[in-house]
């Protein structure tokens, strides 16, 4: 308990107002990196991604956008 109290509550580094980032802008690119990883794994097992398989996967992604927009707008 002393560790938590001294490190977080009484710390000059971690101010209480900085504990929650609710409603703040996202500062990471984890979503993009996850999408990029998934795209790479669909196109190639290892090494550089071949051009035409990449185009095919990007086309599949593009055709899914209207459905994704609709689902988001309907709250699904």
C-alpha cells in the first residue's frame, strides 16, 4: 500500500488530474498497427508483400467501408 500511495497519490510526477484520460484524444496508433498487421498477414506469410495480392486485399477493405459506416451510424 505504501508503494501505491507514494508512487501515485503523493507523486509529483503523476498528478491526480492526469490519472484519467476519459474524453481525451487518442495518442497511440495501435489501431492502425493492428490493421496493418492483419493486412500483411492476409497478403503474405513473410517478407515483402507482393503488389497484386496487396491490391486485392485493399479492394476488399474498400468494399467493406459502406457496411462499416452503416453499422457505426446505427450503433452496432
